[in-house]
C-alpha cells in the first residue's frame, strides 16, 4: 500500500497482511494519523506492541521507518543534528590566513557540514517516512519542549541555517511505557492511543496469525497460561512477541500439549528474570500439574 489508506478497514487489513492484528481503536487512530497528519502518542505497558505498530504501519504504507530510540540524557545533538567539526576545521584551514571570519563563517555553516540525526533525517527525507520516537518517557521535559516545533509544524529551526520544513509529511508515532507523566504541551499536539495486553480471544487470534500450523487446542492453552503468568507480580510480564516466540518454539519442538514438564523446559521463553522464574514455576507449574479443568478455571479467575 503506497498511498494513504482510503478507510479504517483498508488500513486494518493492510496491517493484518504484514502480521499486525490491530484492534478497532488502534486501526482508527493510525488511520487518522496518516490522513490528518497528526502525531500519535501511544502509551501502554512494555511489550504490548507499541513499537511494532510503527514498524507495521511503515510496512503497510510502503514507507521507510526512521527510529529515534530515547534514553536518559538524550540531547538534540543525538536526536536532531550536530555540526561536522572535523570537516569545518579542514575547510577553515583550506581557506587560508587571508580569509575573514565572516567569509569563513558563511562557508562552514552550510547544509553540507550537517550530520543528520533521526529527527532531521525524517524532516529532510525526499520520500514520506514513518517517524518513530520510541520510549519518550525516558527523556526529560526539556527534550519534550525541543520536540514541540516538530510535532506542531513538521519543521526544525537551526540557528545558523534558519527554518527547515518537512519535504514530505511524515507519520509520527511517539511511544511511552507510562513510567512518568508527559507534559500537557506535548499531549495537546498528539492523537492518543492506549494499548493494553489483549484479551484471550484477541491474543489467540494473534498467535494463530503467526503460527497457523500450531494445533488450536495448544494455542488456546498457551494463551491461558500466558494470562496466568501475567496475573503474577513479576518484574516483567510476558510480551505479545514472547507469546508468539513460545508458540513457534512449541511448534518446532513438536509439543502435543503444555503440561508441567513442557512448561518447565520452555518457560524461559516468556519469563526473563531469575526471581520471576522461581515464582512462575511455583505458581503456574502447580496448576499445570492439576487437571486441565483447573487450568481453565484459574485463567478465568
């Protein structure tokens, strides 16, 4: 799909075709973002598919993905641009001693001396892109303030060069794990989407989409077990991607059921902390050793 989607259903089908099973809210907000040119703030727990939504949207729209991975201490030199100081120094030396500062200054502060970082690259791209600003909640309020011009007007101001406007209209997604409250100024400029862990039937459909060869009974049991694991007080609950990985592993191993022994051997695929492993083995392993009816009852509690 190289053009903008004509309807929400078209976009939802396009996302499905690249392996992303969006719910109604996600498909609607993604459609509005593409058609209205509005950034989207996507919040939710880690591992629910926020980043994957941006990747799948880029694939669906036939656009390149430009990704800025946020972290504590991120500044504009790593996010926007910085000057190529070595190249500037070489140019100054080449000008010779007779050149005045004004002449040299006009020469070295040109576009050819810029080192593009993700935000500037998205603005200057000749082709439309999807810009992913991932985990914005890991930065500080000063960084959010720096983003406001980009999110409002799709432009960046560089003091030495002036205003640089977007050559094409990017689709912008910002993701947050909701570890801190974002500023109202940033939120006002964005559409909003909350993504949570999917319900059992939705997650089953996701697993079946990625592992259609997996027996229906095993896939359903997998979803029930993952739901039980997420209900525990874990450092990191299993993500949707890890559910898919587990399904693929069970298929590869030729598992005929998810009994206590199979779970013990493979639970490290969905549980990634040492203390979590002990807790899950104790709580879920006991239930898996019980009759299947007890497992179903436990997942519904």
